[in-house]
C-alpha cells in the first residue's frame, strides 16, 4: 500500500524589491523569501534589466545585485543581511516591509511569489522556456503542437538555455524524493552519448494513449562484449528512485522511447 507524502507547511517572511530609476516610476524587480525557522533565505531578481535602463553603468550594477545578495547571505547570515538591507538600501532599490506567507516547498514558494509580483519580459529561448504537456513533448513539439503549449516560464539565472530545452509537469511518486509528484521539471532533447545512469523522460509504447504512457525513470543498461569485440546491450531497465515502485525492462512486449533527458526540478 502506498502512503502519501506530506509536506509540513509553516509561515515565512516575503519581501518585494523595487527599482526606482531616474525618469521611471518604481517597478517590481525581485523577491526575497526568509524562513526564520531554518535560517534559509532565497532571492530571485529579474534578468531583463536592460528593459529598465539604457545606462551601461546602471546595468552592470543591477545585474550584479542577485549574486551580491547571495554572497553576503553566505558571509553574514540571512537575518543579519536583512537587517543591513533595511538600513542601507539606496533610493534606487527599495525593499518592502516583511509579509507573512505560507511556506511549503521553499523554492516553489519563492518562484510563486516572483511570478505573482514581478512582471518580467518574456524572451523566448533566452530567459524563458516553453512549458509543454508531456504528450506534446513526446509527440515532437513544434509549430504543429502549439495548441498544447501551456506557458512560457522564466528559468533561474545560471541555466544555459538552448532551443532543445523545455519544461513539463511530472505526475507520479516513482521518482521521489528527488522529483515530487506535480513538479515542473526542466528537460533537454537527448543528443549523442550514453544514456546509462541518466534520468530520462520515457514514452511507454506498450501503454494505450489514454493510459499512463509517459514517465521519468533512470536508464540502466547492461552490456557485454560480442564475439567481434563490439559492446552490445544485454538488458535495459527503467528504474524508479522510490523503492515502493518496481523497475521494468525494455523488451519486445514492453518497448519504450526516450524522449528527453531530465535536467532539474524548477518548481
């Protein structure tokens, strides 16, 4: 019998950052989330600073803010940093008083607050990636699949975006704890190279279109040397990370197709 996973929710402090530049009205530019119970702090700031200023000096300063906040939090601690920001922020960057918000998964809450309060410019395949249904992704997304495009999502700073990347929601508990059911995950079209040991989005071709046809599993292959010295697969397994679920082999009776490689959980 499978048991449900319960995430303990509590309250955390949320702060909105605004930027006020000459000749422009103040605009939301980022969010800060602080969990006092654990001392954890998170930052997320917009990446389209050039939409707000044409001054190269201002642009350099604004683009460095998020990294600077992370570095200072690591050096002095979250509570001390927030106290310092309340006293030292300039007129150009303003921080709202703390607001209490319900905290479940930390990164999911941080992303939700950012998306709710900060209007960033959608730059396709630059700062933003498409969110597809897994059916659209498996079917070969593109112009003919636009009806199943769900959204464009801004990816965190540091993610190197390419046109072969997309996001999709993963449903099911077989990859817990790394991937919780309902997580929005980042994938990349699979190119050349070994699949062994990698987490992959798979289309189970033995399942009907109306069934549970799409899943994420760890790809595990067993090889042996053939008589001519070449390596050949003897077994290929699709493995869950959750021990409550069983692995299954790729066979003629249960074929599957690897759609993409899992990169990270976004939300």
